[in-house]
């Protein structure tokens, strides 16, 4: 008789996104058992530990605890690599928020350590597992728009104007690894790869335009009065050629005012308009030749904010010995695409992708809870 054994998890990094992660890891999934959390700012981990009835620990205590099997890395970008590497070296499986790290060398090293140690390393975003993008996947796989030929992904978020001016640490949005392509572009790249398959080559333009005329405006912010120094591309425009034939463009800017996004896949028989891939669902429509827009039924689970779904999938994968959907191979592939488009690798305006991956297994339609049952020894 097999016994069910959830995976014991600790979260490192108790900032903004940790609240919904911890709530879902506690309440939404039967395979995740949240037991501890830490932060370099101990008041933050104390607050979360009290809120969720778990242990407050230091990073070191988490890594030394043999009971903890998996670390969820919710630190900001500049800490991702060091925290994930330390956790892997300590023998923990790791799920990291996006992007997994800043450079391809760091990513390869993470992959190698995980492989050597026989551990899983997975990475967000996991919104592509949500109701909206799984509906889109079903539509494409069923051939409802014919052969996908073209895609456009546009995301504009005015970071320099309205956001990130209240807290000093949120300046990471202006640092390498924290810019708009890493922060928001990755949702679109992940969704595109899940819908259209791997990317064969990319090219693009990017610019890192200073905001010398803009300063931190909030008197409560210790950076008040300082110039917002931009050290990573804030305007990026790229194009992609997918292995299976489709082409696509992606535009990300954080220098604009306001917020706008558009995500469309054009097929030989219809045009598929997708939800914002930063969300778990939203309207999915098909426009056919008669120009009539049809709102498609969304018959999949995870419409609500299900951050942590990728962690749960990883835990099922771990227990059942199957491949996780937010796999290292997919994460490094979208990291390479983002870097290639930003042209940070110095190879010019055309980048032939070195990494590849297959699409993650789709979820089953019509099942309102996670379909996988797991029984462990
Ligand atoms: N905020 C969002 O809406 C959102 C949504 C989805 C994903 N994410 C991703 O989640 C991650 C965290 O985002 P956030 O908004 O919660 O950031 P945040 O700045 O609010 O929180 C990050 C926390 O990590 C802690 N930290 C940093 N380095 C650490 C270290 N070495 N050890 C322990 N703790 C450390 C910080 O003190 C901070 O409390 C980022 O990768 C971000 O891209 C954020």
C-alpha cells in the first residue's frame, strides 16, 4: 500500500509576491507542505511565518534542515542565482521565480549542478498553466485557427513613471536581470513557446535609455531625490522564428507612460486573441474570415491567482518521476531568447538559438482540480 507524502517546502524571500505563493502552497494543493520561510530582512519572514503558522528560519537553517526537500526562491532577480545555487549545493530541489538568473553562464551552471546532484530545478512563470493559456493551447492543438503563422506580443509598462518609486529595493527593475524583458517579456516568451514550440532564431533592437530627468519622488523612499539610473534595456523590440514555421514579434518598453498589452496569434483560418499572460485567465477570442469575434469557452482549472501552480506541478513530477512543466530546459530557452533579443551577447542582430525544448504537456480540459493523483512509497 503506497502512502501519500506531500513535499516539504521552504520559501526564501518574503516580499510582495510571497503572500499569494504561501497562501496557495498552504491551501490550494495537496502535494505541497509549506513548513518554513526566511528573508535577509527578518521582520518580513517573521510576519509571513506568523501569518501562515510556519517556522521563521534563516537561509542557512533552511539549507541545513534535512526535512526540507524543496526551496522556493522568491528573492529578487539579483539574488536568484546565488540563492538557487546554494540550495542546490545543499541538496534541495529548487523552484525559482523568473528569470532564473541574469546570464547564460549562470543558467548553464545551475543546470549542471542540478544534473550532477540529481535534483530538479524549475522556474516560473507558471501562468501558462492557467485557464486562459491552456484554453489557447487546446484551440491551437485542435486546429481551430488553422496553421499558426504569426504572433505579436506587446507589453508596455511605465515603470519609470508610476511604479517602483516607493521602495528602494524595487530599483531592481532598472538593474541587469530586472528590466522589462526579464520582468514582463518572459511571460510572453513562455506562453509563445508553450503554444508554438521552440524558437529557432531571434533578432532585435534594444536600448538602455537613461532617465536623468527622473528622480525618485516619494519622500518615504530612502532613494528620494536620487536620479533613476537605468542599467538594463528599457526599450526592446525583437522578432522570432519558431522551429515549426511561425514567426513573431515582441515589443517591451518600460519608458512609456501607462500600461498596455496585446497578445495575438494569427493562423491561416483565424486570429486568436489571448489573455494577458501575466494573468491566469482572461478573454480568449477567435476572429474568423467574416470578422466576427467569438469568445471561446474556457473549460480549464486555475482561473484565479494560482501562483505556485508550477511548484505544485514540480512536486507531482518529483513524486511521480515525470518531467515538470516549468522545466529547466524551457526556462533556459526563454532566458536565451530574451537575452538574444536584447542583443546582450554581442553576437549582432541575429542570434541562432543554442537551447531548445519541447512544449510542456497540456492539461486536460473539463477538470476543475489538478488532475494528477500521486501516491508515494
Ligand atoms: N511582485 C509581483 O507582482 C511578482 C509577480 C510575479 C513574479 N514576481 C517575481 O517574484 C520575485 C520576487 O518579487 P517580489 O515582488 O516579491 O520582490 P520583493 O522585493 O518584494 O521581495 C523579494 C524579497 O527577497 C528578499 N531577499 C533578497 N535577497 C535575499 C537573499 N539572498 N536571501 C533571503 N532573502 C532575500 C528581500 O529582502 C525581499 O523581501 C521576483 O523574481 C519577481 O520577478 C513578482
